[in-house]
């Protein structure tokens, strides 16, 4: 990744810190001061944005056609209403010098907090995100400096910040030499991060280093086609193919989260019977009371959500490394994850496919590869590469059948076609040449999906059975599904494939 102002490459080296009780107390006070300053800057930025939007000049500029004149009009309005980053920096400095913040925060840290608040409001103004929220008590977990020269600094294997000296803890083994490589690079600036694990505060230093990180995994060579769904992923390369759920190992933690959420809801209703209407909806403007048992369960829920997020990130990182091992050029359709949130909100919030694509893009660039987002006009899931026909399919139709003799699972076939996109368009000739070698790979991938393993998730969207566990589409009849698998088997047998890896026909 690259800094917006400093165009040189940078990466993050994270190190745990040794913090005693007095240092922890001081850090918690400073984090709370930064939280209050953030809320003040956020409120002021929102106020200035509101005043600017209510002006006639802004409304006239909004009606202009997009171009240089319109951009200059908005720039003049930002200057007139002082809705700029450096104006918020001045506001933060006045707040710092006018209250007790000056005893705990340096000016560089205050300016970075102000930048964080301003950018949140700026993205809201551009329509890229929703209205930013204020931070409650104990909800502000990180502060950072502007450079390694002043404020929060890294010196002699420790973080120094306004009288605090926090030594770092190093991995004595350092198996891949990641820490040694990172410490040799120049430090641009330092970020202090607080994580809450099982009710305890742990502090880390994130050193933003100049250069490239040391790779622990290496990318392959070639093109990989990817078909991503709200809860599934299919990948096809010239030598390998797979179809599997996205982060299926998260299911046990999610079940525990849901049980605890129901318990909290029961406790809330039992402790506040007067706060709910007869139809069990909550009354507006009522402040709920919380029992001690409720607070303990709430802490447990926070810990479970933290574990869920950490495990999801680890699983997605492992899957990204697997995809990059297949090839360094990744082709996938450009998708609207915001639309997915509206349609499949529960699944998208649980499995985070958008975060997976962001991680894939970042790691691919770091490994010298690229992620190509293809235009949806190719209609990969509806096109047949052999005859060129395009057939609109409902989500419930999980297999591609064509009169020309092409039979394949829909997600895998779409990934195969994505692998054969050149530029922005599907190369039919290349796909026809690659199909004889890809067809047995797709059939073998389906045979692995059909294996019944205890605890393994197999979605109905795979097209193998009528199970609706986590599915996001309707299924056809069992007879159609049996014919789908038999057709795939016939294709494998026609290519001389061994019967040992043949798919079992469900229901027969």
C-alpha cells in the first residue's frame, strides 16, 4: 500500500508492547482524550458541511454539469465555509490548547485525529459511506503520529510518547525473518493500537515502514478466473479448480453468537418490562436498564465478535494465499457489494466478501500481480463459449446446460470463462481451446464438493442437493439435479476419466 502524500511503498510491522499498570492507565486517559477530540472535530465538520449544503451557491453548483467549472465552484465553497482539512486542524489545536488535552496529547497526534474525523465527513459528503457516528466511551482504540521525528516515535526498539517509554516484545524465532526485515527499513510514522482480549487491554505498535514486506507466500504464474458469491467462491486456473463455501469454519462461533444474542434479548425484556409495547416492540425514547448478568453477557458477546472477526481475517488470508498460488493475474467480475448488502445482508455481513477482494487486491499488488475487475456486460454466467448463445438464468438454476453439449456447474463455469477474458471481452477461441483441459478439472472440483464429510458445509447453491444451509438461491427438482450430476459424469467418462473420482448422484 502507499501513503497518499508520500508515494513510496510502505508496509506495516506490528509488534506487541510491554505495558505496566501505570503506563496502561496513562494510555487509557490519552485514548479517551483523543476520543473526545475526535467527537468535537466530527461535530464541527458536520456543522460546516450542513451550512455549506444549505447555501444557494452550493445548490447552484450541484446543478452544474460535471467538469472543471463545477469542481472549481465546490473548491471555492469549501474555502468559504472553511470545510477543509487544515481548517479542522486549526479547530483541533484551539480545543487542545483550551482544555486539559494539552497535558496528554501532542499537536501532531491532535492533527491526525482531526484528519481522521474530517475524512469520515468528506466521504459522507461524497456519498461513499453513511453518516459517521460519534465514538462512545472506551470505543477509540488507536492514535498515530505524522512522522517519526515528533510525537509518537520509534527509538531503540521502543515507542516513546510524551514521557512514556513502551518496549516492544519480539519473536525470538522469527521463522521467516519478517521482523528482522521490517526493522531494517525506515520508519515513516508509528500507530499505537489497543485491542481488548477477554476483558484485558493489550497494546501494540504498528510501524509504518518504507519499502516492501518480506513475502512468506509466493504467487504462481498465469491467469486465474474467480467467481465470487455472497457465501461461495469458485476459482479456475489451467491446472487447478475448486468450489467451496467462503469461511465455512466460522459457523460454530456464529451459532454461539446467536445463542448469546437471544439470551441478551430475553434479559433485556425481563429487566425492562415497561419499556416494550404490547406487540413486543420497544418504546421510543426509553432508556434501558442493564443488569449485572446482562453486562457480563455483553462482555462475552464482544469477545466472541472479536474472535469471529480475527478468525475471519485469518481464513480469508489463507484463501487469498491459495488463490495467488494458482496464478498472479486474477480475473473476476466487478460486483456491487453494497447491493449484496441489501439483498443478502446476513450472509455478506458474516462472510465479508468485499473484505476478501480488498485483501486479494492488496496482496496481489504486493506480489507483483494484478486483480482485474471485469465489466458485467460479458454476462459470464449466461454465455456459452462453444456456440456463443446467451441465456438468462434465474439464481435457482445452478447448472449450465447447452444444446451444443456443454454441461458444467454454473459458478465453476463462470470462473472458467473469467479466466479466458482478454482485456475486457471474452475470447471465445481461447475458451474453446482451453475447455478440453478444463472440463475434467471442473468435474473433479464438483466431486470434492460432493464428498460428505462430518462438519463440512455444502450449500444448496452448489447444485448437488436441496439443503438450504446458507443458500442464497432456490433449487430445482431432485430429478433435475440428478440429471445435472449424471451429465457431468458422462462428460468425464467421455474424456477417459477414472470412475474412482466419479460423483455420487444424490437421491439415487
